[in-house]
C-alpha cells in the first residue's frame, strides 16, 4: 500500500480534527465474503499496524491481501474531499 502526499495531508488533518491517530481497514461480512471497510478508529486486537508515508495504518488480517497494490489518494466530489483507493478491485458476485 502507498499513500500519496496529498492524501497524507488530508488524512493527517482529518485525524487531528477527530482526535484519532489511526486509519483502520477492516472486513465487513457481505453476500460474497468479506468486503473492505475503512474508518478513523483505533486498532483492534488482531490488526497489523504499519506506518506508511508517516500515517499510522491498522489492517485487519482478513483484508490485508486486498490492499497489496492499493494507493490511497484523495479526490473532490460534489465539493467534498474524500479518500479513494486506486487499484482496489472489490469482488462482486451478487
């Protein structure tokens, strides 16, 4: 996983605004298996903690492989900034 400089700044500011120091990736049970969830929240017991481009990331082992070739970036849509996951290909079977 990589984080662009623009995304780093956005994530760090959002973390500061929300008094959280971790971006967490986790699994959500879906009809086709585990889907990817992301949020500003503290790491949980089984998470793998990594520092990527100065950002603390927690990744639950169930979704770690889904993030191997992902670059976190930001984009503006309808006047709102948000992160995007370039290279993430969610499974779709429903």
